[in-house]
């Protein structure tokens, strides 16, 4: 959701990719170990605080989510426009778009500190430890992006054009490895922020910010997520510049190298982030029986998919498929927030797992489940998992919300 100019076609395309962080429906399968742009979290459908119409403050005028900006070509005089080919104008537009995006990012990082972090610390709305956990080293990345902006500025000629951008990017892009820790902490940071939103003082502060023009109708998490959304744009921005760069231009080969570098950086960040998220959920597991503690759970480095399913009795389960083992749990809520996941049956190692893809109506579901189906007790979107050897534990007939999520689960388990 990084603000951009609607008139710039490449950014419109890029923005749609960055919007992949969104509320996740119940029953959705969430996968990790793919790309950082696939990071999705359950978020509140209501804006924090002031949800009721009875709120005493009237809503502020709606500020735009996008900044006002101009195209690079709009800043050129007529003679300059005539001296450049259409392809070169598009190339310069793409380079300017990257430069402008860096400037916007720097402004938003500074805003996150000045408008959110510092006031909440000063007013004791959150403790310093909580704010550090949520914000991380966000402002430490400002000099990183200022350096790129300065290098682009130095490379810009008096007429506003940039001859070569490739060498600058090849030198700078490896520094984005610095985001490993920040991206790895996002799941825990989001969970803590959602927990703190239960506090009326936090709700009220965030709502006031949301109604203020400086926020551009973006909530706090949108600002905290801007670095991630920027990271996934770099390959697309570089490809856009390369697309409009002549094949005989000295930048062509170097830009291809730069694209390879950023893809490697994102892959490394994603691997680290996947391990961190996997450990986050392992730490949330509670065992009712010591026999359920399988060393394959603690040793997991990857969480292949996870999400909400229902069992044969209509009870909601939260199921985790780690790299080597399937774990069925019941979410446990304490103090009005989800605190942990209780492992309620013997985890099934994938090497010992038998998967049955059931057809609609193959199974009659009992309990409170039956009312959910139009055809009485004929269940839809179901599959069964069990031990190949039936002696260690019972089988589990599971139902997904829809055929799409069922297929995701079936494919994910089969792949494992």
C-alpha cells in the first residue's frame, strides 16, 4: 500500500502486488517459505477504536491515501522532450519513479517515529519495551535509503536525466540484507499490536491518528509494513527500467545482475522470516500429554501451511503442517485474546500419514455441524488424515470452508 501516482502505469501494477497483505478469512490456508509478499495476517475488520456511530468526535475530512506527484516528463521543457526518444523518456520515467519511491519511503519511516512511536512513549500509552518490539529498528533504515537517494542525485545530470543506474544498484542492493531481522519479527509485532489495541488509550490514540491528514487514511500497521511492501517492488522496478533500456546500453547487463542480486536478497530474507514464523507458532503450542511432544515439531524450520478447519463434530481446529509432521490443535483464548494452541491428539509424522481425498457427501457430519449444509448432513469440502498404522491414534475427518481451501490443504499435504 505504499502511496504512488495513479498515472504511472508500472507502479499501478506493482501496487497490486504489494497489497497482498490483507485480512485472512477463517479457514484460509496460510503458507510460508514462498516470497515475503505472500505474508498475510488476520487483521481487524474494524478500524481501531471509535467503531460505534455514537462516537463523540465527528469524522475528519477524508485525506487521500496517495501523495500528489508529477511525472518526470512533466518537468521537462518542450525542447528537451523533442530531443529524447519515447523509449528514453520511459526509461527516465522508471528511474525517477524509483527515486521518488525512495523519497516517499524515507518520509514515511520518519513519520512512523515522529507521529506514532515518540508520542506513545512520551504519553506512556505503551512501554518502551513494547514499542521496541512493535517498531523494531525502523528508523535505522532511513540512512540506508538516504544513501541510495544521494547516489541517484549525484548521477542525475543538470538536464534531469540519469545516464547509468546499474552500478549504483549493484553496489547498494546487498545492503538490504539489513531487513532480515525486521521482516522476521513482523508476525510477533503484529500480534502484540493487535493485543495492545484492546487498550482504550491505544485505541483512542490510533483512531485520532487515522483521522488526521498526516496518516493519509493509513493505519499504523500500514506504516510498519511499508518497508516490506517496498522490498517486493524492487525486482519489478528494476525490470521496468531494464525493459526500456536499449540492448546495447552499458546498463543492460548490469541491471540483469542487479535483478539477480535483489532476488537473492529477498530469498534470504524470506528463509529467515519463515524460520522465525515457524518458531513463533511452535512456542505457542501447549501439550495435554507428554507423549504428544514429538522432537520433529521442535526441530522444524519450516511451516508449510496452517489454518482453521472443522472436525467431524463441528468443532473448530487449528491445524499446522510443519515440514515433517501434522499437528491438530484447539485455539485457546485467555483474557479476551488468543494465547495458545492446545495439541489435543497425537501429531502425525508425514512419513506415517495417510491422506484420503473424500467426495462431497461421502461422510455424514454430526454435532452442531449439520445445520451448516443445505443438503442436510452431506458434508462438502472434506478430507481425512490418519496414521497408516491405525494403532497410534484415530483418524481425523476435516472440513475446509470451501473447495479452494480444501484443495490447498490436499496439495500441501501431498507435497509434504
